[in-house]
């Protein structure tokens, strides 16, 4: 589909506007008014820019002011490409680490704050569009992400590939229930990168407390947990919040025994298997948020 890139960028900024403002970050946009449209998937490009803006916000949270996120677009008519530069005024990343930031599960964040899947997903999307994404230290510090995309065509992919990762907009509130923090954080990173709000619960009982206190659009629960397991949580929700049952997704990484298999057959709810593939996670969550599209 033909995409208005400046409109996509502005839309991505709007999705993360609250977080940027509360972190005291000024946004500067340098977007041409007359640039040619791109043949691309607007939902996937929105996902990429949301990932980049969220990463920039997190990088600048502890940085001294002024904090600024700059997004500029430059058209190279000779090369028939467009270059998007996303620059922040955070502490930057050491040169020896830069080549690794697009690797799956590589992260420079503190333990428990993320697993780096946002940049890995972004790298895959940009490559599927025939483009490149690179990072470099800014001339005055901070980090600068450079995205180059072809104008007028998508190289090395087709419409089916471009639609591979569904957009989950509008932002949803998702409860992730898992007694393994790293597993929960991995799932959370994938959804946070999409602009969604994620709440964590480390047990079935904790999940029930969260559900009693607020509204959730999706509940993703591990099947095997100490105490109240996924099946028990399902039955409690079925009894107290029956409308939420159709928003449940289960996670499993084990060979299913007959009891677990029987429960899943009866519950008729989607299952995400470990290890997680970002495209599959987003597809399953999207199917629950938007069942009419499946």
C-alpha cells in the first residue's frame, strides 16, 4: 500500500506522547511536506517508530536536561531512497556495543527492564521492506538510529510478507501472568514496543487482585505455575469475570500431559509456545483483540 511517511511518524509520536511528556522530553520533527509516498505497510512502520521512540525515552529518563528526541527525514532522489534519523540526547552506547543492539535478546538495560526484542523486531521489519537500519553515536553524544527505505517499491518481499506482523492498535492494556520474571519480561517487551500498556503478575492469586482492581483487554497466563495455575485462574475468571474469558491466552513450554491437554481442548483458548517468536505473539494477541479480522 502507498504510505504517507510523515503521517506515519506523527502517528507514532502520538502513541507515545504521554510517556515522552512525563519524562520531560521535547520532540522536534523535521519532515518534508512534499516527499513521495512509499510502498510499504503503515502498521509495521508505525511499530518500528514506536519501538525507536520508546527506546529513546527510556535512554533519556535518567539523563540531565535538556532531553530531546529529534526525528528528521531526508530524500535522496538520486538513490531513490528516504533516510529517517531518530536521535536522542541520552548517554549513548559504547562503540564496541553498537553492532550488537539489533541482535535478538541483546539489551543494555538493567536486569528486569527489557530484553532488547524491540530493535530486533524493527530490524526484521525494515529488512523485509528492502531497507536498512543502523545505529551510531551522535556528534554530541546520545544515539542516532538511521533507517533507509526504498521509494516506490518493496525489495525482497511481497504483500504477504509485509502483512506478517499485525498491528495491535489502538493501544491495549495487557496482564501477563507468569512466575518466571524473565519470561514475563520477554513477552512484555514485545507488547510495550507496540505501544501497549503491560501489567505483570507473578502468580494466579496476584493476577486475580489485579483483575479486581482494573480493566484488562487481554490476559496472557502461563499454564504451569505454583499455587493457582493457569487452569485455576481460568476457572476463577470464568466464575467472577466471565466476559474476560474470551480475552485469555495461555503460554506453555512443556510437553503437555493429558490433564493439561484436556483443559486446553475444553477451554478453547489460544496458546503461545516457548520459545517465543515475536510475529506469532503479535498474531495471537491481535487475533484476540480483533477477532473479526481473523
